[in-house]
C-alpha cells in the first residue's frame, strides 16, 4: 500500500522530475534487497544479521517513500531481531506487492 500523502509531500519537496527518478531508484534498490533476502532463506539462522541489516535499510527507505505496508512489516520484524523462514517469505511477498504498486505508479507518470 502506498501512502499517497507522503509521496505527494515528497513530490512537492523535490519536484516532479526528481521524484520520478527517485522512485525509479527506489524500485531498483528494493528489487536488489528482495534478491538478497530471498538468498538468505537457504540458511536463515546463519543469515540473521544480514537479514536484520536489510530490514533496517528497508524500514527507513519505505517510510520515506510512503510504502507503509512494507514499512510496517519490515519495522516489526527488525524490532524483533530474529526472523523465521515463514516471516521472511511474507516480507518478500510484501516487497513484491509494493514493487508492483510503485511500478504501476511510474507507468502512469
């Protein structure tokens, strides 16, 4: 879910041209983080620190861009400190949904 109020405020702060580039960068960055998280499911116990590092980055960037549902799930799991395989898969699913929403936003202009 995209918080359009936050995104509109960011658009007003940086301008129309820059917001479009920032959103494209956000999509690219989050896509890379999704790939990282998916790779950590192989040995989830060993990768908890790396998972937490990615969640920390995600919770901050998703808050800025108004990806509220993704922010809530990453923040909650970051605060817990330990993520189960089922939780990690749910996070990855939410990332995919958020990416689709932002890609549709870019396509609409």
